[in-house]
């Protein structure tokens, strides 16, 4: 079985974060992308990730939050968290839909990231909260934005 890898193709964004790769290679990869800073919308690396069939996650626009998400994802991958793509999509969805300070304990990690909950607990809650997105193959939490495409999640009927 191919191990699930966390991939951040944006140059320099994930520098120094353990367990994060820079080049998508397998359909099992979870690819974390950030929208282009110039507002072009389509993040670098999205086409490659889609061609591979890898799960994609839209990172928060801010560098500090994006690095925190990448560090949490890298830790979850090292812990062989199941449904890693969904867990990370829910995580960014929760960040977008609420107060990031409620989740992020230490914002600029260079080692193990700190969260307001132990990371294995946060992973289980994130997976449980995940709902499919009405617009794309990704998903997120109700009342957040989709962790895959960034559009608002419709409230559950
Ligand atoms: Zn979506």
C-alpha cells in the first residue's frame, strides 16, 4: 500500500515542516494548495494534482495559517490518520468558518504544531464533521467553506 503523503507544491511555503513533500506523485497524495496571490484563483499545482487524481485542499490565504495547516497535515500523515484528505478539508473549512484563534494554539510552527485540542482528537472530530461539497468532489463542515474548492457549503437540509 502506498503511504499517504502530504504535498505542498508552492515553493517555500512548507519549508522546514516535517513530513511534507513538494511534488505530487500518487493518487493517494493529499495536495495542499493556496490560491494565487494575484487573485488569479487557480492555485499552482492544481492541474497536476487533478491529473493524478489526488485529493486537493485549498489552504488559507495567510502564510502563517497555511503553514499551520500543512504542519498539522504532516503530523496526521505520520500518525497514519485515516481519511486524511477529508480531515484536512474539514480543518481548513473550520478555520474559514470561524475564529482561527479557537483552533490554533501556536501559529507558526517549526516542529510539532500546537492546537487547542490534541491532534488525534482534532483529526477524529474533523473527519466526523466532514460533509460532501455540493460543487466539487471535496467537502467541509456545515456553514464553513468547502476545503476543496473554497465555495460556501450549503447548510444541510
Ligand atoms: Zn467544493
